[in-house]
């Protein structure tokens, strides 16, 4: 067996946070700094299968233990989520002590995958879907590829504002260009999600893992997830199909009403496909969109490039997500840009 690559693990911890986040997330910055200098922490990360060798996985296992009530970690993470850690370096050292006392706490959970479900993307989906659908269409079916816990299949349930109104469910989205938010949202006849590992908000382990994968100092994201869990039972139901996009797309279409427009969405998913999967997925979606009752909305990092759709690499868009829309009977077209968590939206084409 090859020796674990500790130098690679050190770099992964070192570059896990962009420098601009050090001030915003002082506890996570201090913790990553300690982990990067600790041989056991390096070994733990180096032992993870390559496709999940992400420091955020190690961090999430620690927060999971905290959420499960660990006597030392619980209070530290609770303060990070609800208040302010006075001494982030001291807190990071106490967490490292726990790793040394009980490495099993981390090691035993490294089989998992970092998995989030970002509701902020619903603010973007609301605009795109309302603008895509002709006034004459009253009802649509939605298929979400890479649905995670299915939160964005309920995109129409969130209030969207340009400013915080104190409601944890409110999505705050700033329009950088004039955006028509006046169009009526069609009603949603069916909501079908596909994911190799669908998460269920009513399952405690899934719920804790979704929370563990959020950064503890991002208090608003925690409050929003808690609020979604509290209201989820009153929202429309969704069907979740287990499997990969290409395996389950036919099944998803079979569950959708062939007489309504079906809108397929993927947000931050194709990034995880192999190049062959990306190509096959693109071909499949563009083939289906040649029909007049299928449309496709793709919101992905600029690391995902779709054939024939140019990625504008302007410096100020670095880190933005690219929105590509395919209207029924049309080809994929670059629509604009948005923040990866839906905090802003910019349309670069006229609708
Ligand atoms: C970063 S999460 C994004 C989840 C959700 N779309 C969102 O925007 O919050 C990526 C999701 O894609 C799923 N995924 C990974 N590979 C996939 C595949 N081949 N087909 C469908 N979903 C996949 C993962 O399980 C995970 O739930």
C-alpha cells in the first residue's frame, strides 16, 4: 500500500479557505491552521478516497460529533453557530485535543461525502422559471438532477427580497442588472429529484449531516436550514429517485406529465460528473429540448463548459456561476451569471 501523501493533505488544509474568509470565519480559519500542522490530522485526510479528499469532510465530521452532543465539541460549535468565539485559536486547540483523544470520531465518519443543499439558488430558479414560461402556460413539471435533500424543488416556497427582513426563510438576492421579477410563477404539477444519495429532511442522520456540512460561523445558513426543517412538512411533496442523472432521467420523465412543459434543472451538479457523463448528459438534454415541451436550466461553476456555449472569463466574474437556459425547441444559450449561493443575479442577454 502506498504511503499516505501528507504533503498533499497539508496543502489541502492550507488552501481550504480563501484568504478573504479568514476574518469572516475566524474559528474555521484557526482550526484549519492547526489541522495543517498536525500529523494525525494529515493522516486522517490522506486516508480519504481521492474524490472526497476534501478538508471540509474532516471539518464536517467534527461538527457532526458536536451536533450529536459531544461534551467538549458541542459547546464550542454551539457558540460558533449562535454567538462569537472569543478565543478562536484556543477553541481550535481544544478541538485538536479531541481529535487526538478520539480519532475514531473523525475516522469513523470519513465514508461520507460532503453534501450540501443550498436554498439560496431558489432565488435564481424563481426568476429563470417565471421568465422561461410563456404567459399561456399555467402548470409545469420540474425535474431536479442532483437534488440532494430536494430543497430547491420547492423553489417557489421562498420569499425573495433584496434586503434581510428577519425571516430566516427569506432569500436575499441583489439584481445587478434590471431583472423582471413581476412575471407570474406557473403552478408546479410534479417535482421529481434525482440523486445517487438523496437526503431526507425527516431523517435525523441526514438532517444532522446537512447541518454538519455548513460552516458553523455562517449563522444565517444554519438558521435557514432549521427554518426549512420546521416548515418542510407543510410544503408540497417531492419524489426523490436514487441513482445518477443518466440512469434515472427516463424514470423522472415518466413520472412527469407529458402534457405539461417539463423543466429540468441542475445547480452545482454537473461539476461532479466525469467528462464522459457531462457530454452524455448535455447530448441527452439538448435532444429532449428539441421537443416543444422540455426546457433546461443549468447553473454551474465555470469549470463546467457546455459545447457551443462560450464562458466569458471576465475577471469580475471569477467565482460566479454560469446560467445556461435552453428554451423548448431551442439550443442552450448563456443567460447570465449568479453568485454560487444565489446572493446576486446578473442577466447578460435580453429575454
Ligand atoms: C453540491 S451538491 C448540490 C445540490 C443541489 N443541487 C444544490 O444546488 O444545493 C451536488 C449534488 O449532486 C449529486 N450528484 C453527484 N453526482 C451525481 C450524478 N451523477 N447524478 C445526479 N446527482 C449527482 C450529489 O449527491 C449532491 O447531492
